[in-house]
């Protein structure tokens, strides 16, 4: 297999689907060498099959807004790969959602889920519905309309959606209500990220951020470093950033910046518990403005319009918002300001130029599919609890999450350690995930 040939083919079939092509390119270039040592993979055309989703559902979602006007959005579910388990992955509600974005996310999800050690295939879905400025009632009506189409594509042993950008516990609740009504079954295992009184796992909301910090701890420890008293800049203020800020503070780090689409909030003395709590209000308000933090905490948080979190001096950068949010120029600015570690928490948060720059300068870097896998891993733990009709304590879930993040780190070290002793976490995560999925596909025959 030659990455360039496969990419040329894919680009011809899917013109303009840049995010999807970017994600595939990143994986293929890092697995090429290992792949070519396995003629049985080549014979079964594993790569050619793995880069295309198994199937895509597209549907119209029509709902009525608060003014009584009829609104129409597009909805999607992309079932990418089910070699190691039922399709599993989140739903994203964001105005920029198009098939290319969901295909990149579904592709990444396949490898990420393989790293979790749990039996989950890869999927992603969502809609171009824009939650910004929407009322609670509008969110409910949209979620209900979305589920009237999605419900018969999913099931606890078939495809299990969850949250992602724009979809949290509230949206999962509204969608589950409609699912239950249509399916006439109390099948909690069909969605994860549910409320903790009706089948949701304790710690699922925190899990992506907590898991990211556990992974960061392992990475730092392996490099002979420590997170205590380090300055952390993170982007976003949604669920993932909230969990990351909570755990970073708990581990003794100082979160000095959070950001949003409108700009950055600098917090020179470090984020406080009140500010972390306020992040939840900011998300629930659907205003999507980080400036609200500075308005609420004058003198403690300083807002600058149009700037990113990467303009603030820090030791560790944690992109927690959106794909491609950190460019090569941002990486250079971070380095200039003293940053020596970047753990990507968002899916494909760093542009390829930024990753190459970090790696060329010896700045520690780990990719999203390893760092943020604690979220979907805890979804997997939620599925186990649902299937056995029990509920684990916070300690039980946290211990399992810890163990999974440690195991993901070990897999990255196993497959990513280079002849000079350096650990290439991008290669490590991609090869580990790939080997597991490819082996399962091979064993299941040509389908
Ligand atoms: N959207 C999250 C992710 O990117 C979670 C998916 C899930 O829990 O199924 O991994």
C-alpha cells in the first residue's frame, strides 16, 4: 500500500471533503510501514475497506421554532466500522456540520474506540442545527424531530449514539424520551451520556476531561515531568473543557486561559471552583461567548476579543474545542511563550503543520484519539452497567477510567517508541488502533 495512491483515489471519489481526507492521510502515513509488513492485510484490501464508512443515513429534520416558523435541518448518522463491536460515537449539533466532518469524526472514532480496550465499533452523526441562541423548548423540539428519523437506525447492540459538540445531557434526555416513545421499550443502552437517575453512568460528563488529564499525567511522568504548579491554557468552555479544568486544578495545575469563538479569557491567578461551575451556566445559556466569564468575574478574568488561548504564556496547551483549532502559527506562538507540551483533547484539534512543528521542536505531543478516549470509554462502561442493570459508584468508574487511560498510554508507548527512544504518540495511537481493527476485519472475512 502506498498512502499517496490511496489518497489520490479517495480524493477523486470525495472531492472537497478536506477534513475527512486530512484524517485519513494522518492515519495512513503513520501505519504505512507496519501495514506493508503484513501481506495478508494487502490481500484482503483492509485499508481500502477501512477508509470508507459501512453506510450513511441522511435525513430531513423539520421542527417549529418559538415564533411558530417552520425550520428544516439535515440530520446524519454515519456507521463507519463494526469490526470490534456495535457502532459507537457521538452526535454533533453545529452549524458547520457536513458529511465530510462526520466522516472524519467517524473514521477517528473507529481507532479511538479500539484503543479503549472495550468492544466498540466507530460511528458519528449529527446535524447542521445551530444551538446558539436557541431556547430550551426549541432544543427539545429539534431533538424530538431528529429522533423520529434516527430511532430505527440505532439500538443497544447495533449503534449507540452519545453527545459531542452541541449535544450534552439535556439533548440526550430529550432524544431518549422520543426514542422510548417510538420504540415502546425502556432500552437505556441505546444512548450514552444519560442522566444518572435513569441509566447514565456517574462521571460520564466529566470523563473526557478527566481521562485527558490522566493521560497527560502518564505522558509527563514518562518524560520525567510533573503537572503540579504548571500553567495550563485550554480552549473552549464546554463539557470537555469543564472536565479538563476541574481535573487540572485538582492535580495542582494552574489554568490560566479559556477561550471561545469570541476571544480569550486570561486568568493570571488560575481558574477557581466558582469559575469552573460558571462554565456550565455559560454552556446552558447557548450564548457561546467566553466574554461572559470576564463579565461575571471582573478583575479575575480578562477578556481579549479575537485572540486564541494559544496567545497566553503556558507550560501545557490543551485544545478542547474544535478540529483544526491550533495552526502552525499558533504552535510557533506557544513555543515562543514557553509551552513544552500539547495534549490534543479535541478531535483533530491540531492542524498537520502544528503537529509537525511540535514534533520537530521536541515539544511533547499526543493526539486526540488517545487523549480524549476517556469519554467514549466511559460510555462503554455505561453500556456495561445498562446491560447488567446495575450502577457503579464514582470510585468504581474512576478506577476503571484510570486503568483504561493507563492502558491507552501503554499501547502508544508500545507501538510509538522510535529507535532513538523518543515516543511518537501519533504513530503509537494510530498503529495500535489500526492493528486491532485490521485483525478483526481479516478474521471476519471479505464483507
Ligand atoms: N463524542 C465523544 C467522542 O468524540 C464521545 C462519544 C461517545 O461517548 O460515544 O469520543
